[in-house]
């Protein structure tokens, strides 16, 4: 389980400033004019083009004055309030800074209304200073201060302008400037002005993307890069593309010459922090690990477990702690630390245990775009340990929890990392590999031997591994026994298989077991219910591997529209189901194809077999690649649609077939439905054949005859036999069925335990339908006299259906009154 807030990074309006720093600045807000180096800009009087957004950005002005140790960032933003919703966006203005390094000076806050200018600060309003920690839920303390103000009297049509300068004094690691300036990619910008300057005798490198017209020039004793752009429309993003293909108007500036320089700068910080003295209390832990674990593998696992389990995660971002890791003695004494402190502690333990290991800085934000960035310390927000054992690399993360065995560790999907070494190192590609074990593995066992419509018993268990197991276990372990039982029952009843394909489900027992040595959580349940048969077929929903995987791989024309598509990588799920069939399995069959296909970088597998009285099926979905080419997208989309339509069903024996006759020997007690002479009826063969050639003008169902007639006194043993005519416009085979529904005292309808409905094979025809009243007789909610209607239903994927036509209700008095429920 990851925590990605452990290395300082912060955003200020449209600029991202990522500089380490140490020097003292100011806890208070300053007011005054802009510095002489600033070149003031004017917002356009009117923005061209139309924008129905609540706010229109008329001016974004970012100017930078860069030098070693001290840098200044000037911001001027003008917003036009266009709708009442836009008032909320400007009604609360906030600016944050780091008090130990930054001096924040506000130059102006004004409202422009027609020809009138309202000086908000001059009218007596002031900013309030707050210590606002917005990531406490991640155990992160940044130390930022925030100045907030709510301008009074704002109206639709107002222009709001805020200008301020952030001066940062930075002496840590040489105070080398590094800046990222990115305009809002999803906003229309009436005017953008970007400008950066630095001493001509100081070497800085800059790089720009999607900023045509950015020019470098010599102005006096300074180098400047600048551009002014009007009417920038939002860039169209390549949907589903890796981060390196994002369309962002971005200016990068850095004083670092290479990633190797940054590697050399950061190495001593971790080297010093991971020094372990001979008298350290941690030496006792080292000796304990060495004695308990006979080999290097066991010692690495024990050291990682100590750091994950005994040092709780807390990020302290004040002062140098944003970059400098706490030393091991401090971390062990506190029993808390962030990713840097945990990495230093793990390095110290591994060094004492004679394991080769090194720190590697990574970015959870930049991902595969990291090589396209200029070298900057601020690009990194996390750090791992790269350990080597018998020539194999293992990635250890002390900020996670629940990692137990090296063979179960997956390669993290950060894409790139920077090893921190005394001699320096360049970026290292971190290539995740397909998972060898499923993250989620479910096994379902059903005993339906009593009959298709009789109650069936079932057992199911799900094994969760890696983060899925850790997160779930943490949630479960925080509950009381009663709460845990309730939560587990809710977990199982939410699964679509039980909610869509079973009726009258009762969970008898639920259980969770956590194997702490392997980090595997086992969730299990057992219960009883009635399998939902759509006509003569039962949908095996969990085995429908393509369902839910249909993706629209269409992109709007724009930059990088031919970029590859990302997959859910690495991912791996597997599910199996075994059903003990009625009648010894005689006559049962499987509808649906075996699957063994790789589509869009994902391997789909499914197989199903009937062996004597058992139907067994298994399916898995496993991603093999992190991305796939855009050129393959049309074919992949077509293939995923085909896979989604290839559902898997268990099919009952055909009525009247030799197999069906053999399925009910005298030694087997058949379910109630099989005693009925017309349990599964279909449209008349001649009528069906003639109807298949015509398209009905409308949809209808009509009662022709029924026995016994309406108004007859009926008993529990009575069987209603109805002859019906139907017609379906826009017919699709196996998508429509006829049902009988009885009114209840609650204003709903029910069919009780009856589920074996005929599925229509033609667009129009006649059918004979039989319904034994025993299926609904004992329901305490049944309305008396009985009121029955026949429904024509359209079926959808997932077991859902919709009534599209029905007959008028028929009333049947009951000869023997339904017994009243016992009073308490």
C-alpha cells in the first residue's frame, strides 16, 4: 500500500515551483509594489471567441527572476465572472507559502466593474493567515501557511485581479534554481505572458513544449526568455495515452547539468542518515534478524517487515526535512518517519546484514514523462530501496504495509527512477512485468443436484493478494465482530453474480482469514438460493470475461492523437465455478465458446466442461503490456465487442428429448417444475416457422384461453394452463420471455419460486404456458383472491429484464384460505 506524499512538491496557481530550501523567511504577509524587474502586462479589453464557462481567464502572467540561492516568482491573474456559479470560484481567494523559506508580497487585489475600479485592500479588507494542513489523512504535515480573503460585493460581470510575488531563499544543495511553469491545459486563455530572466554569467537550461514563439534574448546583464500569447484555446488531450504524450504548454528551467549531478547531490543525504553506530539500539534488531533468518532472503524480508510494521508513516515537510531524511537513530527513537526516513533505516539494516542495496528516487506524478523533463530535484516525490540478491533485483518500499515475501513483490509501476550514488547515475528504467499470481482469485461451488428450481447450496471464497489484501484487511480489522459480519455479508451481496443470477439468496455464514506470513486475505461464505434460469439457460456471469471491458478507443483530432493507449497494468484476476447438476448431469449442455485471446495488451482465457454430473468453468483476465499501439485500437474495439457478446450459460436438457427423459429416472426426485406437463413450452413449431419471416408492427401479448377459467376457486395443487399469442417488434432471438406475475399486498408482483420461463425463439407466435400455484401459495404477502397477469419481458445482459407488454389481471378465489401468520 503506497503513500506518495513524502518528498516536497507544491503548486502555486498556474506555476509549479519545486525547489528545496532552508533559509528563514516570513510568517507574515507583506504588501507593496512589484519589483523594478517586473514588466507589467494588461489584460485584453475583450476576449475573442465564446466561453460559457463560469470564469474566463483574461490574463495569466508569470515572470521569474532566477539566481543561485534566491529566486522571485511574480504572478498576475485577471478573471472574468460570467455566471452566478463563477462567483463561488472567485469568492474565496487563497495563496500559500512556506514560512521558513518564502516571503509573500501582495501587490494588488482589485475588482474592475465597468469603468469603476474597487481596491479591495484599500477599502479595509485584509487577508487572514491560516495554518491549513490539507493532507492530514495521509499523515502528512507540510508546514504551509495560507493567506485567504473573501472579497465583498462581487457581482456577475466583475473582473478580479490578484498580483503578488513569492521570493524564495534557498541555500540547500547549492540553491540551484529549478522551475516548471505550466498554463491550465483545459482552459481558454485570453492572454498568457511568460517571462524568465537570470544573470548572463549564470548557466541555466530551458525547454518549452506547445509554446511556439518563446524567444531567448540578452537584455542588459541578463538572459531572458519570454512570449505573449493571445486567445490560447484548450489543447485536446489524447485520451487514454501515457503521461509522456500529454499536451501541456510547459516551460522548464533548471540549473542542474544532468540527472547524474542530482544523483551525486542526494547520495550523501541518505548515506549519512543510514549510518548505524556499533552501540545503536538497532544493533539488537540486526542480531535478532540474523539469528532468526538463516539466509539473505529471509533477512531482507525481516528487515522490510520491521520498517513497515514498527515505523508508522508520518511526513514532516518543514525546514530541511522536505529533502533531508531523518537519521536512523532519530527514526527508531520516534517510531515514525516518511519515505526518506524509512528508506534510510532499511538501507542501514540491509547494510549490517550484508545485503547489496541502494536508494532510488521516483516520481508518482511524472511517470514515463520523466526523461522528457530537465533534471530537477523537485521532479521526485518518493524514494525506494533497490536490493540485489543472487543477481535479481527486488524493489522494497518501507512506506508500504503488508509486504511479506520477496517472491510476492511486484515491480512498481513508476516507469523511471534515479539511483542515488556517490559517482552519480542516470535515469534507470523500471519495467513492471506481468503478474504471476492473481490479485483476486474467486472459487464458487454450487450443489444444484436437487433440481433447477429447487434451492441450491453454494460456497464461495475469494483470495486477495498484495495491496487489495492489505487495504481490505486494515478495514476489516478495525471493526467489531458484529460489524465485521455485517460488512462481509454486504461485500458478498454486492457481487453482481448473486444479485443478478440468483433469487432468494440467504447467506448462512461469512468469514475472513488473513495469512500474515504471505499477506493473503481469504474471504469465504456459504449459503442457499435459487438459480435464475432465463428460460432453459442460467447465465454464468462471473465467467463472462469480456463483460465490462468494452472501451471506446476514439480520440478527437489534436496533438499526439496517434499515441499508444494505456492498459490496466499490471493486473490479474481469475475465477472458477463448479456446479453439481441435477439428474446426474444427463442432457445438460454449455452455451458459449472457450476463449484464449489477447486483445489490447490483455489476455482473456475461459474454458468450460461437463464431466458426468459436474459443470466446471474457469476464466482469467491478465494484462501483459502497459500500453498498445493506437493503430490496433479499431481491431481491439471490435474484438472486445465480440468478446462481450460471447456469454457463458448452463443449459437445461431439451423438453421431450431422449436426454430429458433419461434425466428423470424413478430414483431421482425431480423438482416441482418437472412434474408439470408443460414445464418448458415454446411457440408452436408451424407458427414459429411462419413468424420468423415477418416483422410485427408492434409489441403485444394476448390471452387466448386459460384453464381453469378466471373466477374458479383454486387450491395449492392447481396448475394454471394459459394459451397466449405474442408479437415483438425489433425482435432479437433469446432476448424475450413470457412470465406470470401475481399481485402482493405490498403493491408489488411476484412469481414466488417459479423461474423456468420459456424464452421466445421467433418474433411472433403462440405458446402454452403452465404455472403451478404451489410456487406462490405459501407467500404471506400474497393478495387474496389471487390476481395474475402474464408479462412479456425484454432481457438485458446481467440478468435484468423490463416489462414491454402484459395482459389484463385475472382473479382466482382460494378454496382453502391462506393461513394467517402466528402472533408473537
